[in-house]
C-alpha cells in the first residue's frame, strides 16, 4: 500500500503543474541548490513575515504600537490594516494561525489560516477565514479559482464542524467565507462566500486530484514529466530531467506581489525559490 500523504495547496498545485516535480520534491526529497531571491523580494518577504507576527500578536490580545514599528512600509501596512480590516472583523472566537488537517480517503488535507473567526449569528454558526497579502489583488474570478480559496473553503466545509462540536447546529456552507486583505488595496478587502453547490463540485475535483496522486503512487517508477515546458523554466529540477534547454529561470517573477507569508509558506518558498510567486 502507498504511503499516506499530507497534502497542502502547494502540493496540489505542484502535482497539477508537473507530476515528476511532485515526486522529486515531496516523495524523493531531492535537494537542489537554492538560488537566492532577488534583494527586493527578500526584503519584502521579511516584511511579510514581520507583518504576520504583528497580526498574530494583535489577535492574541497583545498590544501592537504603530509608533514602535521602525520600517515605514511595515508601519504603513499596519496602519492600513488597523483602519480598514480590523473594524470589519465579526465578533466570535478568534483563532490566529490555525492549522486544520482533515482526512480525504487515505490521505490528509492540510492548511494553515492566517486567521479564522468562528461564532454564531442569529443562532447559526459561521466561519470566516482571513488571509493577508502584499501586492495588487487579482480579480475576483482569479481568486475564486485559486487553490488556496478552493482548498481552505472545502476543508472548513468538511472539517469545520469539529470546531464547534457535533452537538451544535450544523455549519451551513453558505456561512463559510474567505476574506483576502491586500496591503496594496487596503480599503477593499475581497470576500468570497462559499455555497453548497460550489462545494459539491469543488470537493469532487479535489478528491479526483487526490485519487490521481494515489493512482500515480500505486503505479510507482518515474512519474511523468510535464509536457508544458513553460513549467520547466521555473523549476530547479531541469538538470535532473534533462530540460536545461528551456532556459534559465527568472529569479524574481513577483514584481512586488510577494505574499505575506506564514512560516509554513515561507519554508515552501525558500525550499523552491525558482517557482513563480505564490498567489
Ligand atoms: S524540469 Fe520540468 S519536467 Fe522536470 S520536474 Fe521540473 S517541471 Fe517537471
């Protein structure tokens, strides 16, 4: 029997981009020399991490003094965050940096929310995910199709009831949403509500991808190389696959859109620095 996998959104997107990359990276743990991020991206990444820590500190009930934040950019982000997003927060149980792991077949789906607020409105439970990012927001359609949106909403739909306890009223899928806050457009947080219809389709697609991963595990040997060679341009495994002819990857494809990364995500980015910017 194949091993049980812990599947994050990064792993799903990696599998969809190239099965061979998934095998090399997550099953064979193949190392490659880590190319440095561009200086601007490195600095922005650091600020993103610091911002996450500020937000976590705030939601843990510890004071955050804007005047004590030395970096101008970071201070500006924090002031905008405090002005535009904090007043919009619903009342409820505040769960910063919450990790959720739920089963899917023999495998596990795994995600960490920047912030989850759960509570009740008019006697009905609700669950709102919040996520912080730098850069410009994509359009709503792009965001709806993003695997972070799809996976996080689906995980909450499948496993969120455990946060209340089975004896409470069921969490209706229409009471689940994810809100993205972009530092570059702080006054326009983007909220995407979930629906039962969407979940039926979304969960079926996630399950189908997991089934494909498992089928590939069972097939063993060398997982197929992608036919989309543009993927190889941003992959550090070119030499292992004999795909050097696709050309050198750009070290920075972010153009100021580096996400405000949580630790787990930072590790992913640093582990695969030649991949495109995370959404
Ligand atoms: S170089 Fe291309 S084929 Fe090889 S792992 Fe990377 S994306 Fe896949």
